[in-house]
């Protein structure tokens, strides 16, 4: 059963969505704490907790005597950022095409990371996506999630949506860190067609295991990144 979001998280998600959609531009002010209390029917401590989370995640800065000032979303692609790609570059710049809808299946025998017994025995949810920035394909990713307490997950729409945001909003699963392996490889015919580059061109290949706030639940991703026009960054 999906967990109920606390009030401050609901407000955080609303304000975050408004910032990423461009409703609040860089340098503009968020409503005052009193206004947020009145509009959303929450207490001042709840508002402050939501604003502190926005500060921590880099969406606003607080200035004494002025209030909450919106920061411009970074323009590079934060696929190394634990906040996720959509929040790193802004939803208005990023599009997601679903190449393989989420489906439940067994884990491969020789998986790149060691799985817990529960993960192995529960099977996985498999999802393939192509991410585009300004309508240009930038990376192709393959995601594997343990099929553990994710009700209705495979029936959800993932087109132009953030996987991390969906997990956070609907299942209260937060990314807390992880590990990754990176190397440069030559694009295969399939990768070159997806990323619209020449076969044999260099691409960055990443394998990563993301830890979450749910004990024993990890997200496993394989990513092919076209770094010709974009760089990657982030805190991990």
C-alpha cells in the first residue's frame, strides 16, 4: 500500500513543480511563509520544513529580510546527481521517451551487481528510456527495480516523467547515495541509432547502484551518455 506523504513533502513537491515548470523564474520570490500557510492550509513549521528542503536541494536560497529566492535550474545533465535528471536540468528542457514499458521479469543469472536474497527472489521491474534535451537524444538508460512493495507501478505513465519523482511522490522512496562504474566505449549500431551519432563514436557507459531510504531496496541502472554537447555533474 502506498504511504501517505507528510504535509511538508506535499508542499515541497508543489513548490518544486512550480519552479521547474517556470512558474517562478530565476531571481523571483516565492510567496511569503504567511501566504503559503493561508493558501495551503498548513502551519508555519510545515512551511519552514518544506522551504528548508528546497534550500537543501538547491532550488531556492534564503535571504534575511527578503524571503525565498528561486535559483535557476542547472543546464547540464545531472545524471550523477542523486536528485535525478529532471530536477537537475528542469522539466521544461527534458523529454522522456519510453522504449520499453515497465514489466516484471526474473533477474538475469549474471547481474552486474550483487543482489540481496529478497531482491533476487522478488524479481525485477525492467524499464528502458531515451532522454532528450531540447529534442536531441542525450542518453539511453536501462533501469531495474526490485519488485518489492510497488503497487500499480507497471500501470503508471512514465512518458516525460521523472522516475525519481514518481518514486518519491507515490512511494516515499528517496535516493540516499550509491556507487557507479564509468568507462568510455564505442557506440554500437543500436546505441548510435538511438543517440543519433555515428557507429563507433565514443559514448560514456555507466553502471550504477543507487541506495534508498527503504532498507534492502536498490535501483540499478545502465546508462549510455552522449557527451558531445553536454557535460555531467552532481553530488553523489
